[in-house]
C-alpha cells in the first residue's frame, strides 16, 4: 500500500507539469496581445508600437516561448507568481491573499449548506424509497447534475436574489446598508 501511494504521488509530478504546460500554451493562444491589453487597462492615451514593445519587454513577453514557460515554472516553484499585467504595483500572490478569505468563506458556507441539506434529504430518500419524495429528489439531483455548475449558479442567483429577494446580488462590501454585513 505504501509503494502504491508513493508511486501515485510520483505520477502526479509529470501530470502537474503537463497541466501547467497546457495552461501556459492556452493562455498564449489568446489572440490579443497582453502588452496592448495592459496598456489599454492602464488607460494609456496613445498606444504606439514602441510603447507596446517596451511593455512586452517589461512583462517578459519578448522572450521565446519555452524560455518564458521555464522561467514561469521556476518562479512558481519559488512562490513568485509575478506581478499583475494590468497593475504592476500588485503581485499575483498578494491578489490571491487578498481574495482568499472571501473564497474560503464562500467555500465553507457552501459546504455547510450541502451537509445541512443533503444529509436529511438523503436520509429521507433512503427511508421513503420509491415514494413521491424520493422520485422528486432523484429527478432534481439528476437534472441539476446534468447542467453545468456555472449555469446552476446563475439560476440560483436569479431565483434566490432576484425573484425571492432573500440575498443581495452585490458583494457585501459594496452594500453599505446590507443586513448581511
């Protein structure tokens, strides 16, 4: 068993390298030039070819593809995720740290909701097998798992926040008089 776990852990290294390489390839296949996008987001009034070339050099986009990939991989292994293309004053790791508490809060609350809802529903479906309640719950579960998660999320936002007006649609920090604050 110990050897199996070690082999599986060692097998994750090439898998992670392959995933990171594919992600890097897909990001570089985006048709827009990141340097030009960065200049537009920084609201540069006049964008010239020289300014784009200078921004590409600042962002390291003038290097060959594989050099950029291995440099990015080396930096990631040292927890240096770089700076934001759009705001060089902000680091990517800083942005992750800034957003992580809200993400963890959302994930924790969703876990609590899933446990609080799914355990009683599963228990009642097992006790009352093949009754109308069990059939409705199975149909609901099959229908919602067949839909993409983002679509279910949008439907829930529409139902809970817009139709039923139970939760705000804006972030809590942007609602000064929110009861959820």
